[in-house]
């Protein structure tokens, strides 16, 4: 399926340029969720088929980032997963973080460690023998800056530092691979177009050896469905040991959405999204870039008055372009701004 024909799988109203805030579900995901909500409303179904969506989601996310499903944990938010990842660090360890990092990947380290903040383009250079971990966003939330992941991984490996990445603004439009990364965490309600409440965390085996399962629960048990009552502690031997008991409906919507992205191919989605972002940039007299997020000084109130939905972050208009965005959406925004 090509991107142009796939556009008919969404029901986006014209002018949605705000996927960096939340993504719009493909119709197949919305329909699956509505069917399950109807079952819930009437008590006409069992929860186990809903729970099967968690396994589907886990497998689809693993495929998306080049991981094994056994190395992927499910949770609810980035900060929740990062807070458990933080248990891998010794007390007051040094963590290098970009100075503009979104706080879901900053506050957990500020609580558990000593953070060193640096400009986003200086992260690799700031890693030293004193660095226990480096935590950064693959794509920065406000500006759309795409981090030089390979450089950061190389610098971290030179000093045996953990590499912890927030891919919430990357997975779904930018090809992402977990090679060389210890933790890669993603909230699924943005570019993965899932309901809020589903998040995924790739946790490398070497990282898991150092972590403590702070939210240990029945769902993380070694025997799925058989860890309801009583001792002893019996957790899964893989990343499931760090699972949070899932919000089923969020994963019911996540599974078909991520499966569709895999079907389309993220590289093709990237080409589509970046082309639209660069069309927007060109219309404003800006040089092309490599990101699906564009941050500009512009009168956001004019966009709002025209029914174009974007966001304001760090005092600038942030427009974001995804698989359901069209050239007409871009041109409509440009007509308002120019």
C-alpha cells in the first residue's frame, strides 16, 4: 500500500498539523476500539481478547524498532518507564541530558541522579569517564531537532555509559533502531497514533540486570495468567518483568495502528512527512530540513482563527506533519501565514 492510497484510512478534518501533541487513529484502530468499548458497555465479552492486543502491540513495536518482543516492556507513560530504568543507576550517578529535554525524560534523572545539562548538539562531547548514563530525545519535542544518535552511542560506549533514548517524537515517522541503545522508550499516542495510556520500552539485557521492578505486579509474572495470588515472587525472565498492568483499551487501539505503520513502511512515511514539512518551510522562506516538526516565529492566533490546529511550544508555533497530512493542509496554513 502506498502513502497516497493510505490517506483514505483516516478521517482527519482539514488543518490538523499537531501530531506532535497527539496522533489521529487510522479507521481500523478506531473501529476495533469502538467494538471493544461496546463489549465493555454491555458486558458481552471477556477481557482476554482485549489483553491479546497487548501482545500484538508489543510485537508490532518490537518490529518497528528492530528489537525482539522479549526485550520490550509495556507501560503507560514515558516518565513511568524511565523512573524504573533509573533504578539501574548507583546513587547520585552523573547523567548527561540536553538542556531543553522534555521533562518526562529529565525529572526521573533529577530525582535519582546528578544531571549535567548541555546544548542538544553537544551531548556526545559532554560524555566523560564520570558519566553513568546519557538520556536524550531522538527528536526534540519543541524544535524537531533530530539527535545524532550514532555519535551519542559511540561516545557512550567509549566510556561505558548507558544510552537512554526517548523516541516519542520519532517512532512512527523516523526509522529508529535499538542497536547500541540500552533503553528506548516511546509514548504511543503521538506518531504511533494510539490512545493515550500505552507506552513501550525496549530494555536491553545488560540494563535489565541492573534494574529493580518497582511496580512488580501480576501481569509481570513468569506464568501469564497464573500469578494472581500468593508468594513466592515469580517474575518473568525477560522485559515482561517490568510490565505495568495494562490499560487494555489503549492497547486495543495501539495494535492495529502500529501494525499499519509496519505495513506502510516507516521510511516511506518519513519521506512523506518530511516532504510536507519542507513544503511548509519553503513557503515561509526557510531552508529544508530533515524533520517532520517545524518550529517558527509566526502568529499562532491566525492559524487558530482559520481552524488550523498546531501548537505553541517555547514561544514558537510548532507544526507537525504525518501520514494523513496533505499538501492542501500545508498550503492552507501558508495562505494564512503569508
